C-alpha cells in the first residue's frame, strides 16, 4: 500500500501546480515532494505528471488517479490527525493573518493568556493590510486562520463573526472646542474632512449613514485631506486636523480615554463584519481549534460586539465642545 506521504505529495502537487507550492503546504522541501511523487509513480508503474522546466501537468492516468484518491485521502488524513492528536496538548506553529489595527489592539493583548494555556503552540502572526475585495486563499498561502474583514474567500473556508464594522464620525476635543456640534450628516460640510482614499480603486470613500429610526443620509465631508489607510485617517483626527469617519475598531480605544469624541452619536455606517476565518475541513488541527475557541470566547467575555456597535453613543461631548441645542 502506498504511503500517506507519497499520496499527499501527489495530491498537493496536482492541486497547486508544482512541487515548490506543494512543499510549502506540507512543510517539506521541493526535492522531497519530487522524490515522493517519483516513488509513487514507480510503484504504480505509470507516469502521473508531464514535467517541463516551465510547468507541471497531470497526465491522463494522473487525472483519473487524482479523482480516485483525493476525496478518500481527506478522510484518511482526518482519521490519522484525530488519532495522533488524542490526549496530546495543542502544539506546533500557528500561522495567522491579522488586520494590523484590529490585531494589535484586540488580539495581540490576548497572547499572554493564550501562551499560558498552550505553551507548545508557537505563534507566527502576520499583520498585513489586505484591501477589501482581495481574494484570500488561506490554504494556498499556508495560513491556519485569519482575522479581518472584506475578504473574498476561496471555497472550503468558514467564517465566525467577531464584531460588526460600524463607521462613525470622530474628532479630537481640541478641534471641536468652540465649534458647533453637527446634528445631521449634512452638517459635516461645515467642518474639515479627513477622507479615506481607497487603496484598491484610488477613489475617495463616501459613506451613507443611518440612524436607529431607519433614516439615511450621506455624510457631507469636504475633502480637506485624503489618506489611503484607515489607521492613518484615525491618527490624523487625533492630531486635531478635522473630522474623520472611521471604523469603531480604530476609534474605540481613543473614545474610551477621551482623546477622540464621537460626533453624530445617533448615526453610523455599516462596513461589514470582522470575522475569524479557518478551513471548514474537520477535524481541525488541535492548535487551530484551540485558537478559534480561545479568541471567540474572549470576544464574548469582553462583549466586543456590543462595544464596537456604532449604534450607541460612546462618550458624552468633551469639555469645551459647543452643543448647538444648548
């Protein structure tokens, strides 16, 4: 009977179109994958791939063999993983992709407790900006999990919602000192606007705000300045340069300590959901399961979904801010 390593090398090489890509998925060298496939071909007595310096292509027998074994191989792998993990603590390198601001502010602080529980899991975390709409194939890139929003996901990926992405209007108390508070999104036209430029399309981002009564209105922001990174937009607001429309994940730490003040507290825009993404293949590796359960549990305990909801006012107007109703 063929070894599982030889079969896995063949299936991954076929799925990803080369020995190097398969090696990254399996944690082997390209030479080892090539040897495994050659051993499988020698045992079967057929050529499974046509090799050239430019590409690797399945032969007709290779196509038939792939269809015959790939589904069964998943079941065998799952059974082996389940047996080998039984009774053993989670261990191994945990490769995770995280949106930089959310990852730094909300997930990184959980790391000491996670490491205390699972000391044999080695975090390999990548903080990276992926523009909304970017296709993200976790398995092809070798990730165990990802946390972010706006991904276009490849088949076979599951998502667990962590919190909404609500966009709210904020400004520094110093900027608003002596200015009249806006009461309607149209009133933003009288204030300096720090506007987000889409890194993907190059266009200025406009927002449609809504309130609890179902009303909608476009935010009338004059583009006093344009920045192409959401965290930079938030930091520009902290510097007192104007009013910014930013996601609550960016704004909340500053609203809680008063370095930003929430404007138009009854209004917000909806920009998707922050989710934890992982393979939907079962059983998951113990390290991945431990990470998923830990993060989702901590988010529930911290009431993160409610705290990041833009429907609720986050803070009363700061001292020195003039309320037009006063």
